[in-house]
C-alpha cells in the first residue's frame, strides 16, 4: 500500500508519497510504515493528513482522509493511524502509519 502525506500547511500538494517497504518507510515489516522526523504540526487545527494512494493488489483501499498531530518533543510517543484494506472473504491487510519527531 502507498500513502500520500500532506503537510499541515498544504492539503493540496502532498509532502511525500510513501509505500510499504520503500525508501521513505523506516520499518521493513510488511503492513507497517514508519515515517521519521516529521516536524511538529501545531500550525494546523487538523495536523498532517494521510490518504491512501494505492492499495495492495486484490485489496479494496481506504481512500478516506486521516489526520494526526506531531507534538513538540513527541509527547505521548509515536502517533498511530490504522488503515484497513478488505480482501473479499480472505481477511484484511492492516496498515499502521507512524510518524515521530527526531
């Protein structure tokens, strides 16, 4: 699965596109994405927007908008967004997107 990450300052032009296990994903576990060193997101009421750009082959994507804040000093630990893709009767593919400050 791949995801657009939008900056809190601009929900039109994506900040990055990250796919499971690509160079932008700091976690090599299938179905888990880790995005390091995102700046804090306090300039926006909603924070970063994450939106699936493509689902794994055979799965129905969740293309809705998901929002999360990154706080100064990463108070409260990594943020977690869980996105589930359905695959017929065979189950689901769970994507967990993490973001954290340096």
